[in-house]
C-alpha cells in the first residue's frame, strides 16, 4: 500500500517486475510479500531472484541471473541498497543503461545511494526514530517487566526519488542482450 500511495504506482504500471533478495532474512521476505501484493493490485507480475548474500557482490550475482533468465522486466526492486548497487553495476557492465533501459530501486537509503554512478532511487526509514522507539520499548520492558505489553510498531517509510528510475521503456535493451548486441 505504501508503494501505491507514494507514487511508486509508476513502477507497478509495468507488466513485469523483478524483486532481488536474500531469502533467509525476514525483512527481505516481508518486503517481497509487500511487493507481490502491490504488483497484484496493479495487475503486474512479480518475479523473484534469490541471491546468496545481501551485498553488492550478491547484487552482481543477481544481475547475472537476471540477464541469464532473459527476463522482460522493465523494473527491478532490490531488498536493500547494497544489492541494488551491485545489481546496477552488473547491468552497466553488460551494456544496459539505467534508467533508460531498466529502472532499479533499493531500500534503506544508505550513504552510498546518492553517490552511485547512477544515483539510486530508494525507500528510506527514519533511523533515529527506529532507534529511539526500540530503546524506549526495551527500557519499559526492563523497568516494568510484569506490566510491559509487547507492541508491533510500524513506521512510515519515505520514497527518495533519484536517477535510477524512469517511466517504462521498451524491451529493446533486453532483446539486444539476448542476441549478444549491446
């Protein structure tokens, strides 16, 4: 719902989207479930690419899997910014232009995101508020263990639009890669 309400609907207007993630970390799995729900609501399909680690190297491996799969996706959402940065590097090395040929988006808004060769569009969370709330809840539980009630706290993320995403484009870039023309 967040993606739809914050204007990421443009990403989901695409027919085919890919989510690149590491499949043992719960936050990546939950992000994938949210992306799947949003894609279904917008009438798009969502493909999943699992990688061995949530790192730039994992992202590069994901890019190779993506290229080998001959995917027709025009947008890729990565489980975090490191994955997205590695994924972009893998695509760029294969001659694919971001965002002209394909849009790539990350999650976390790390310090490197705006400084990448193609500044990365990402979803940010308020790290200060996360830390403050977590500390507050731990202190409450320590001070009042008998009356403390566990809470499920949700934070509103923020879309940080940069240069790695654009309106949907044709699939010419992927067809060229399939035939070896870059």
